[in-house]
C-alpha cells in the first residue's frame, strides 16, 4: 500500500487515504462507486486504474 497522502486523482487533489477511507467505510467495490462517493476519476478518468488497484488491495 502507498502513502495515505499520495495524490491519486490529480484533477481534484484526492488522496489515496480519502479513497481508502471511502472504500472501507462505505463498502465500495467498483470504480463507479468510488467516483460517485469521492468524485475521484470524474474529470479525466486517468486515475481509474489506480483506483481499481486500491479497491483490489483492500478487498483482497
């Protein structure tokens, strides 16, 4: 796992920690769910692969 303060969504400045927290607390399991909950990936979408990797790390 990366650092919590690592910026994942550069368009909106959303960090790995914010994404991890949303996935854990809200039980999110897809990119679309994370994007809806945090707005990460909702501008250009270039961080989609990174977000999916974070979900996979957490969900196993």
